[in-house]
């Protein structure tokens, strides 16, 4: 039950943020908005305020903003025509469409900023295990040694220490280590070995043969540092998302790893159980995925609309209506097929858990 509630909260917030971007920019750029809906399908709740009807609809896996003239550009009054989406120049339509994914990315960055200001657990630069017959063992390092500096630069976090080793390109590194009351120095020449990267590919990397201990400390950043770190983290995950898409097409990442609503529900529940920081970090990551994937040039997604409007700006004429209709149909088939495939993967992955969940209520 926690997984379902968590998924509803996560998806509801991310859909709201996405549609809010379209809504705000439509209003700012003089386009009338008839409906703002969380969810698709039949209306569950609704209230009209001003010119806009705000809705909660039956199917929560999406949402929409219906602007004046969208889908029905005939029979508009002169005033409605002036406020219609289609009547605006391509540059304004591009800004309105781009705002949805952009709001998802900015939301993720804001979440990361808040998380860094609240404080996150960070692994200490403390050695857990020392691998036998590796450079660190031969140099004399031991478990529980606390690394205080590398190449004369002070370190407290494991990631900072690991980054220097990785950047060494096999050149010697000098570690300053605290062992009990002693402060010791070690000169170590990393060895190059094949390791698995984030995508499971084998890459050559310099290593010294140590692992991190399980000890962490809470790192809290000031507002300015949190903004810088939050922006860097958002950009990192944008690149990872794009690289992941490339790796999926290259078959480096298995198609079986693609997940759908059930996987989102399971992961949401797991992160909610792990605590607020984990839950909101997961939400930020999902928001980045939503923003990036929506920018893919697939008809029916925001990226497909952007492609049509950029074409119109360049060639000074809109894409032929028949071509757009065919492209939209192809895009819909692709999207529905992907959803079925992702759900099929989810059922394979979580079938036993789903059956147990159902029988709890029988």
C-alpha cells in the first residue's frame, strides 16, 4: 500500500510541475487555457476559476493543458482567435511547449538544493577492506585507516579521494593517513585493471585495492554552495539519462531494464521507507527522466511538437496537416507499445509480489 500511495504522490507532483510549466508560459504569452487536468479520461473533480477549468481526472499516468483553439480551430470568435495557441508565432509556441520539460528539470534542481541544505549522509574517506596483493596492501595500508589527505590536498569524503586516484592515470599518489594516534604517509603506485562502469561495460581504470568503510557523516551546505552542487547534480543526471538511452539502443543496457508504472510504484515505496531524503532524491531523478524523455523528437511528446515548430520557423510554413496527423499516429503507437513493453517487464519482475498483494485483499 505504501508503494501505491508513494507512486501516486510522486507522479502527481511531477505531472503537476510539468503541466504548470505549460500553463504559466501559456498565460504569460497571451494564450487562453481552457482546462488544466491532472490525469486523463473522465473527470473526477473539477472547478472553474476565471477562464480555466481545473480538473482531477480518472487515469493518473499523465495530465494535460488544453489551450484555446487546440484541436478545434474552427468556429472561434475574433477574441478567441487572438488568444489561441495556433495564432501565436512559432517562437511563442516553442517557449510554451519547452516550459513543461524545463520545469521538471528546474524542480529536480530545487529538490537537490534543499536536500544539500538539509544534509545528506556522505561516506567518510575511511578504508573498509584492503585487498590482498594490491598496491595499497603492499604499501602497508590497513582497514580502518582514515585518509586525511592525498597528494597534499585534504580530503574528508571517499568520493574526493577516489576521484584523485581515478585522475592519476597510474602515476604515484601520496596518502596521508591517521591510524589511531599516529599520522602516516604512504606513496602508492596505482595499477590499471578492468572494472565495470555504471552501464556494466568493462573499462580500464587505475586502482589501489581498497574499499570504503560503511561509516558516513552528514554534510550540510550553505545556500550558495547548495545551488552550485544542486545544479551540478542535475546536469550529471541529465547526461546519465541521455547516455542510458544511447546504451539501450546499442544493447549495452538490456531492454529488460526498462520499467513502467509498477516499477515506479515499487521504487517509490522503497525510497519512502528509506526516509525523506531518499524519497525526494528519487523524485528529483524521476523528474529529470520525465523532462529529458519528453524532449525526444517523437510525435505526441513535447519534443515532437518542438520539431514541428522549429521546422515552421526555419521554412516559414507549418508542417503539412496530413503529415502531422500520420506522425502523431505513429508516435501514439510507439508510446503505447513502449508502455505495454515496460508493463510486461514489470510483470515479469514483480509478478510474485503482485500476486501476494492481491491475495491480501481476497
